[in-house]
C-alpha cells in the first residue's frame, strides 16, 4: 500500500513472485522519483556498503529502475519514469 512521505510516495511489498521466502528478507521499499539524477544519487548512497542487485538502467516500461540491498539488509526498488519530450 503506497504511503505519502513529504512530497513523495513509498510503497512496501512482500517477496517477488518466484523468489523463496526468507524471514527478514520479505519486505522491499519502492520509491518513485521525478528526477533521474536525484534517483541515481540516492541509489548510490543506499548502495554504499550494500549490494547492487540491478544497476540503474532503462527498462521496457519507460522508466529508469534499479534494485539494491542496503548495508542494513533492506531491499530497495527505485524507479523514475522517463519524461517524454514535447
């Protein structure tokens, strides 16, 4: 369920389909960004001391997306929709 935080929205989900359930590893925090540079900066900060699962890259749904596990073992999904030029 999405939750509004200041000017953003955080969505928390359980484990991904097809992934084994591991106690303590079943929550993922998803954050949607408006600015790809801001997303990349936050991704790099969260990745420090952690493990990058999927580097930030363009995805088929028209967004930049990256996945990581931070130094505390929290899984993060970061997304930024690509803006269409007028």
